[in-house]
């Protein structure tokens, strides 16, 4: 399977994504409409965080997995997922967490609005995400499945667990046996992979995908999440603050695949994971083209081009 497409195909994917993004952000504005009595400053901070120029990768993947479902339901589920993602970024950037001052090329929420408003904004976004799911245009069983998928992504074995491990490491009883690579894999799955998995699961629920398809879509999301995190860790090491759009050098002293394997071997691992993700799409029997297009937009083009140059025998076994 090739990552490249002819120009007409690429243009159609560009158009599809632009139309989706416009509709998503219009819907997001509606959900962020200031309720009576809500503090204007808090709502402005929340809106500033979520409407900042993001990739919208997760809601678009949800949209792709839910092909054939009610468009409004997919848009609303995508809004909920993006609210959870934005809340996690606000919290990650706090001085008590990653202590980052830049996000998406702009001052982080706690820098622009203060720590208290940042925390309250994140809590508000999380709460609104579940409120949206509760009123989604879907049947009761689907809404329950969506809440379960989102709760797993956020909860004790999801985002909050990954951030705890990332900040404080593994404690006794955390099952950290197996060495550094297994610990890194586990943290990456919790911090990055879980929302990609949630995107595919939520889309698959709304699109009424069968169990076999869902299993392969989940595998795709898991491998894509690991690859995405490695690419992010590589950027932390090799890119400037301006190129990266956020602070660099924040991973110094942390356990990452880049630190454990070195940049070259970590890159090979990333490329192998992308290849595995593509195989999962094949097994799911979905049209791979729009997924591949999205990967091409999110991942550094030089990194994707290296897939051809990286000899298979040099790649990391895992």
C-alpha cells in the first residue's frame, strides 16, 4: 500500500477534509455558546483553547470510521472527542505537569488566562463532552457505547493514568516489569493511543461496523498512536520551538523510545508502526485512501519519505 496519491485524489481528500472541518468547527461554536450565567472569561478561555488551529485528526478519523452514519451524530461525537483532547492538552501544559508555555504556536492556556481558569476550563470541556454524547442523534445503546468508549479513554487506565506515569513514573504495584521499552509502550498507549482508539470505536459504533472490522480499526488506531507519539518525541529532539509549534526539550530525562533507542532506531520503529497500521486498514476492508491522506497531513513528510529509504532488516523488532 502506497502513501502517495495522484493529484486528483489528493484534491478530493483535501476538499472532503476542509468541508468536514468547516462543519465541525461551526458545530463546535454552537456547543460553546455561552449558557446564561456562565462566566464570559471562562468561556473565552475554553473557546480559545479548542478553536486554536489544531489538526482535527481525531474527529476526522471518527468521521471516517462512521461512514454512512448520520452526519450530525458524527459531528457531535467529533466535537465531544475534540473537547476531551483539548482538555487533556490544557492540563498537560500546566506548570505542575509538563510546564509548557507554548501550544500550537500560541501561549498555552494557563499562560494566556492563568492557571485557575485553565483548570476550570478543562473541567468544563470534559463535562460538556459528556453532555453532548447524552443528547446525540443516536439510539440508547449507541449512546451508552459512546460514553463507555470515552470514559475508558479518559479514566484510570487512559489519559489520567498515562499522565500520572509520565509525570511521576511507575510505583510499586504498577506492574512495571519488562524493562524500559514495555513501560514506554504502556505510557504511549495511555497518553496518545487511547483517544485515537476512542475515535475509531466511536465512529464504528455510529457506523454500525461489525466486530471484525472494529477489531482491525482498533489495531490501526493503536499502531498509529504509537507512531504518532514517537514522531512527536523525535520532534522534541530535532526541531526548533518555531518549527514544532510548542516547547522543545521537554522530554529530557523522560523514558521515550527516542531516549531508549536513539533517534535512528526510534524512527525505524515509527515507520514499522505506520506500516502495521496500513495492514490493519487492509484487514478492516475499508477504503484506506482517506486514512492515508490524513496520516500524510499529520506526519512530517520527510519522515514518511524515509519509509522507502529505511532498510527492512535494520528496523526494530518488537
